[in-house]
């Protein structure tokens, strides 16, 4: 049995609370949690993408090279002349708010070379689409802390970036009631956090950012991803070892009505997806609501095992 890394911090969350991390911009709305983009937004025009890390844009009457935090191709979105929104880097107490990463204690975050990061595309006929692949993890973390995702609302212990096998999963979830798989006898009088470290987690959760929509169907990935297929294989392994395992596809737009793996682009991912579901891994997909103020979770859409299927994946009861 693979024992996960237990050295990562564990966050215990009271029911319904949304405690923001230092430097994180999280606001509550009537319909849930909204996460801001992490920098002052300004409008621009997309010109070209010389490589996957940067884009050339027009903003404020001049050309700028901006950071692209998304390894996907996004060829249907990033077309010359497309209206875009850029997040301007904001320095606050050694934190680069646009990147969303803080430096080590006592050290400032490493400054980025570009002034802006590409945040949104105003896509014709659709509206705003987020192209920041880091944003879904920030949103999901805030939602988990608020216990606002129904499929995972039972968990109140959350750890991020947890190693398992050859991968790191985005989240490890458990409950203070200690419903995980015992690794050792609980020490006498142990508190919730201590008990947690003596148990296999109840759930491993991996989050995937989705931008591509074909027709009305969201697809992932839009470029081959060996890492994505490996994550699915490791989730299947975790499930076989007795853990709950799930993948959550966060669709950073609000127009699709279903989700399916993009087997035309990456057949290996499609096969890994099918194998993972057969092993008992759960798959969920949610749309997002976006405006210039931030992103919030939209509604769930059904998950297909492959494009063209009439039947949808359903969690076994």
C-alpha cells in the first residue's frame, strides 16, 4: 500500500466558513464563493502567441508581452484581434497576487518578468472565458473550505499538493470523525489533526482546468498531456487501495451542457479516463460564472465516458 505524504499542512474548516488565505481575494455571494483574478484588470487586444508561455497584446495604446498561465493550445480562443482582459501584477507584502504564490517565510516572491498576465478572453457569442489554468485550484480550494461543493461537503480537513505514488494530487480530504482507512491505532486522546495523520485519507481529489468547448460539449485536454493520464492512473491506484478518488473538471465558461474527454487530441488520456472510471474513480464537471470581478462555480454538467455517448457516467451507490 502506498502511504501518502503526511508532512503537508492540514486545514480544519468549520462548516460553511470561507477563511481566506493571506493575500487571497475571496468574496461571498448569494450563490456561493467568488474568487478574484488576483490583479487589477484592464482591457486589451490579443495579437499573437509566440510560445505557450507568453502572448503579444495591445494594451493602453502600446504592445506588451504578457504571461500566459496555461499550457493548452487555445487556438479557438486566442485569435488575432480577440478582445481580452489582463491582470496587472500587484505587489503586496512580498506576494505576487497575479501568480497567486507567496514566497517562503521572510522572503519576497520571485518577481515575474512581465507586467501583465492574460486572464480572460471575451469570446464572440459566449462572453468571458478564463484562460488562467491556476484559477480553478484557487476556486476549488475556497469552495472546499466553505464546504460548498455538494459532492465533497462532508470533508472538513483539507491538505494541498499531496504526494501519492509518482504524482501529486491537488487535494487530500478527510473528516474529523476519522472515517478514513486506519494506518495505525489512534494515539490516546489524539486531536483531529493528529488522528488525520494516522489514517489514509478518505478522498484524493484532482482538479483539471477546461477551456475548450466543441459544439455544446466541454472537452479536456486541448493538447496531449502525459501528466493528465498519469494522474488518472494514480487516482485509480488510490481507489484500488481503498481510498475515495475523484477528478473535478472546472469548465471556465458557462455555455457547455456536457463534458467528455477529447479523445481526438489525446486518445491515451481518453483510455486512461475510461480505465479510471472502471476502477471506481469518480468524475464531475462544473461550469463557471465569470465577470470582471471574479469567478464563481456554476452548475454541474453530465460527464460522458467518450464523445458521442448517449449515456453518462454516474456514481455507483
